[in-house]
C-alpha cells in the first residue's frame, strides 16, 4: 500500500553552501473510485483514509447521505494486468435499493489534486441534490475570537505537514473551537472528503452545528461539499471564489475567508457569527 511520505535525494543550498541530503516528501498517487464495479472518478491523493475519501466523494455527489446506504468499500484485487493489488483502486457497493443518479454513472470524472469536481460548477445542481437543508434559525453562534484561533489549532494538529510542508488540511470544529476531526491530503478537496466520509461511516451526517476549517482557499467545490454534508459554516485562511460566495448566499452557508489572526472577511451567513461580542 502507498505510504503517506517518501524520501528523495535533494541538493540543498544554504548560505552559499551546497550539500546533498534526503528530503521527506508527501506521497501522491492516483485513486480510482468505482461504483458497483463501474469506473466513476480518478483523483490524485495522499494514500490513507481511502475508504473515507471515496465515501465523502459520494456524499458530495449526492449518492450517499447516511451510513445505512453504504454496503461496503473494498480495494480491488487484480487491478493490474498481472493481477496484483495496487491499493489505488476502490470499489463502493451501495446498499440494496439505494438509487444512483444517472449522471454519476454516465460520466467518468478526472479530478486533480487542486481542482476538485472540475466542470460541475452548477448552483442548481447542488440546490437540487442537497439532502440536508441549512437552517437560518439553527441557533448556531460562533465567537469571532473562536474563529481567529482555528488556523493555529488546525496547523498544530497537522502531523505530516511538519515533515513535508506539502499538505492541505481540513478540520471539523465545534462552535466553541473543539477539534472534532482532521485529515490531511495533497488535495484540499480530498482532505474535506476524508472528513465527510469518516462522518458518514460513523453515522454522524448531517454535520450540523460544526465549522469546517480549510488550510487554503474556499473554492466552489469546498463550499459544495460543506453544503452536501450539512455543515453550516466554512472558514478558510485564504480567499473564496465568486461562485463559492454565490453558493453560500443561495444555500445559507456561513462563509468566512482571509481568516488570519483577528482579521477575517464574512462573505455570507453572518447571522451565525456573534458580531455583538465585538462591542
């Protein structure tokens, strides 16, 4: 099975001195996701939590919404011509009676480690397939000071990043800042899928009354994944895209960007941020 990190020789230049040494890099390998034996998607990911990644991907696609809809996930033996198992192909079997949208079976999606669900930037698609409606009066209130502390808490929990410097992270927090789960991956959307997939496997969807914190920008696909999992708030250390803001406004998602120190921009869903506490 693929490892999370690998070692490579590197020529290092520091203060004019040249040396040779091994360097620790984050591993990146393709994962093919099959649904009922049929190829569905390929993503470049960091090996680990592959079953959660596949489950989370299917939540984002609107195929899965609860643990009882998932029969099992297995690595595919004989994935190569010589019959060996590369641990880079997984097959998802749905529970009997679970309907699969035709679009998911007819398309073969290639997702890179940066783009997410390429070509599916449709607000209407998310609106019509989301199972968990975000409620404006859900009573969730997050203190700005709590949000300000999340990037440091996320960074402190990134174990593999310390060795490689090459991983994105997605962390699930309670409204008072308790870290509930954290996953790392070379792709930010994969890290989110791993968090959501683990929650599905544990029967915790929808993830209401939680905040999803991501280490990079807030793109449309990350906002989409939050909405599909019933997560009411998404925070990012960098900028959101215009379509992510549109999706947040349409669905009632709280979207915070440029979360750095005590500074932040609230792009949508400000009713869940306790602005009165700022005086």
